[in-house]
C-alpha cells in the first residue's frame, strides 16, 4: 500500500512539473542550448498564436546532415486553463538540408514546449536537451495566462476569470503529498 501511495505521489509531481516549470518565468521564451550538439540552428516563431501555423526549422551540422541523420521533434501544447496536452512526437521533413514541421496551436494556448530528437543511421536516438521538452524550448502565446499573470498583448476579455493556475496546482500537489505522508505514519 505504501508503494502505491508513493507511486501516486511521484506521478502527481511528474504531471505537475510542466506547470511549475512554466511558472518560473512566465512569458519568457526559452531556447535549446545547441553548443556541442550536431544541431547548427533551430528557428521558431518569436511568439505563437491561436490557430496560426507554428513552423519549426532545424539545420544540422554538415557532419550530421551528410551521415543520414533524421530529425523528429516532441511538441506539447499547454493551454490557459493550466492543462498541458500529452506530448506528440512529429517527424520533420527535410528540404535542402533543413528539417521543418508545422503545427497549429489550439485556441487559448499558453505556450508550446518542444525538444529535438536526432535518429542516427546506426539506430541510436539522441534527445536535445537531455531533459526532454520540459527542459527544452518554450515559445509563449500572444495571449497567455500563468497563475495570476497574463501577457502577450493580444488578449481579449473572455470573462470568467482565471482558471487553475500552476501555483494552485503545485500547492494542491504538496497538500496531497502531506496528506499521504501523514496517513502513512498513522498506519
């Protein structure tokens, strides 16, 4: 029973990590550090917009481009209600040495998380950054909500106030964890 509770707590904390990470610097885009990687450059929009194509372009170093490396990106869209959709792995298309892919962000999205996965000819895959999309790139929407902060400059009043915030979810996770620990001690 204790293992089940511990697993439930761990799962809750993992599910909340995108919200806590987003709350650290709301509205600030985050780029993947490419130093020492086979990736020459990553180009994304400066801001993402609801319902507007979001195109990412990846250029590999000459060595990686010439050895048959394929490129995939993992993308996760988080919306203003505090929910992040499950990550989606999308193959990118190569054209003249540049790899690209396009998604269309959902209405009321907060930001787009992404990482890059290189698949080498020997069958090995490597993720950039190692921490995946939560530690990877983040492009904020032109109308975002994070906790009690909003931004982006292109928000229209929709009424109803703010929905669950990352700080609220983190607080609930801590309270849940404390309740489980207390319950475990009482057994």
